[in-house]
């Protein structure tokens, strides 16, 4: 059997983060989960990661990380994910405490002990930036830093120009993109192609396991946000796409591009500026940017993960 890619999943659960954790537990070899302040505060994202670990009966370690961005004021997305981050779901409190409160040390030490890991950040990039600042050689030891955030083509969700994970900590995103690491960007231009709605909620209900029921609840809550705030019947499965980019890269179309992060800007702070000038550009590519995905296959793999876990 083919070996699963080994990853550290850096997250801020978060409803789509919860689906990413389930997707990772099924299709990747998870060396550990690190948590960061983002969708909700660090104590909540950490508690949610621990609750999801228990739900999955998984044994990967959970390490708590940064409780605030490098410089930006903390930002939350409680209106999307609910005040607790998981739509008020009734999951048992975590059986265990975090394995440590030093996610940065965990990232540094684990990437020293095992070269070739993929770092998969699906929240603000604060932990990854702090780890790179403390140990720049991480860049040479990892197989990739595959992050969900930003967008090609100037698409935003927090502002007209900026996506949540980058807007929450643009300085951290800049550290990552200028680090010389093998970086892959899974932006809104890609994740908007992977939509879930009523059909997937019903499929999760029909699975009739604790994981299936929990995911059905989360999808119901998520769909309600999309209906009431955006007037759509389906919502984007952002974060699982970053997992699939590592575990199933053949589903994706990538292009090498130069990507900058706007850290100033009156209207554009947090925007990812993707250079699409091709041969006319004098800038070296620093990022693999995902443009296309087999959307149906992606949804099928996420749903299969829910069913198998
Ligand atoms: C990203 O923002 C968060 O709210 C989601 O969890 C995802 O990581 C999408 O912009
Ligand atoms: Ca997230």
C-alpha cells in the first residue's frame, strides 16, 4: 500500500478545519496538530482540536501555539463558525489536556527528527512564521508548507481584497512567503470550486456514526451561515482542500508564481498579490499556486473520510 504523506496540521477549528482534521485523519499520517488563534480564541481552537481528537479516537498529539498574531490585532470569525468555533456542537469536553503549550518547539523538533514532513497551516500563519523565525532551516527540512489562505485574482472574503487567514496575520504570511520554503497556496480561487450543501449534510446524517452525526451538525450550521449571510445554498470546504493538495495532488492543477502579501495598503492589507505576467515578469516564483481541482472527486474524498472514520 502506498505510504500516506506525513503532516503537521496547524489549525484554528473552525467548522471547515474540523472537516480538514477528519480528512487528514483518513488520508494523511498526522504527526501532530498545532493550534493557533484565528476563527476563535486559542483556548477554544485548542479545546476544539482536543474534542475532535477524542471523537476520532485518534492518538496524534495536540500542541497549543500562538494566542495572537505577530502584529495585527486579533480577529475572529465567530459569526461564521459560532462563538465556540464549532457551531455550539454538543461534544464531550476533552478527555485530556494539550500535549504542550509550545507548538513552535514541537514544529522545530519534529521537523528535525523527521525530514520531509509537510506543514499544512489552515489558519493564520502565526505559528509557522514564529517557527521559521526561530529556526530558518525548517525551510530546507520540510517537503512543503501547503497553506489555505489568500487568493489568486484578487478575491477576498474579509475585505474585498483579503482572505481571512492572511488578513488575520499578514506579517506572518509575509515571513512564510519570503522564507525560501517550498510553499503551496490553496486560495479562495481554488476552494470556491469545492462546494457542499444539503446533499452532503444528508449523506453525513445517513452515515449514522458519532463522526457522521457531528459532521452533519456542523454542515447544517455552516449552511445556515451561507444561506443567511451570503444567500447561497452551498458553502466552500476551504481547509480540507489543503489536506487533499498534499494527499491527492493529482486532482489539482498548480502553476509556479511569485506571490507577495500586502502588509500596508489603505484598502488592500492582507491581499495576496499573485504575479500572472508569465515570461514578462522579472520576479522569481516563490509559490505553487493551485488553480484547478477535480471538485467532485474532492467532495467524494472528504465524504469518504467522514464515512470511514
Ligand atoms: C478560512 O478562514 C477561516 O474562517 C476558515 O476556517 C478557513 O481557514 C477561509 O477564508
Ligand atoms: Ca481555518
